[in-house]
């Protein structure tokens, strides 16, 4: 007798989820794993306008560090830049978020952290306020505007929502365990939901393509 497929949540926190798939083909579970890494979009800083930088670090190095700061993402409110109807290279409120920083060291060295980034959006903020950006020596200053946009992990690691996504064998036959841990940009549940929706879309697209194919009849 063929067992019906099922899914159980073994454990779940904001940043980590463990799912048990029963009688689900391994390739489907692995597809969810792969999509959660590379095809679930998140926000990340990818454009920095430097106003003032008297630190010892080049503008490009600071911009690179900023891009790796995970930002809390709301997938219901933002779209990928290439899918936005604003047709503006600078973007709009639907496809980009502005964050600014204005920091200066006075009479002693100062550690500038992600907590000093001020976002124009109440939700889109660094997932942690304690991520180091740079150390300023006395009298040094750092001031910039940074623009965050949605992107995919397949294009750059800074847009990957996951820090861990693995599939292992379960304790029973035809059982797979999927473990996903996130950067905090999305919750683990949001990441899984988005990955499954993406997989459904891919399968539907493939099915529609096959259905539209014209097979010549034999004569």
C-alpha cells in the first residue's frame, strides 16, 4: 500500500526550522533546500553614496561590508527592481529603501556599528544593532546614503536568506529531514513558505510549457 505524503514540523524558532517529510520524493525536498538558498529574495544594500569618509578604509571596502549586513525584509511590500513598474534607475518605495549614517569620532576612537544606520522604513532595519562597520580614530568621520534592494542569492551571497540549509535521512524509510537556518532577514518559516511557493510556480510553468507543445501526428 502506497503511503500518503506528509509533512511534520519537528522544531521551529524565528531563525531555525526543522521539517520532516514522509513519503515525499527526495528531489522535491532537495529542490526546496536549493531554492531557499538561492531563489528566495531578501533586501541588501547594493548602492552606497559616500558623502564623507575620512577613515583609513576605502569607500568600496565600506560598501562591501554594508552589503553583508542582514536587513529585515518584508516580501509582501517590496518587489525585485527588474519587476517594478517605476521604470526609474534610482528605484521607488516599492523596490528600494534608503538607509543613512552620519558618525564622527571626537576625542577618542569610536566603533561604528549597524545600530547607527537610520532607515526610512520602520520594518527594514539591520537584524542586529551590534554588527561592526568600522573603527574611527579621533576626528575621523563617516557619512553616507545607502540603498537596499531585493535580490537573489544566485546573484550574490549578500542576498542569501539562509546560513544553513541541509537535507538528511530520517529514522524511517522514505523520510527526509530538512533543516533551514536564516540570517534573520526572513524568519525560517517565511523562507520555507517562499521557497515552496517558488517551487510550485516552477512546476506550474513547466507543466504549462509541456501542455503548449505541439506534437506532430504520425502520418
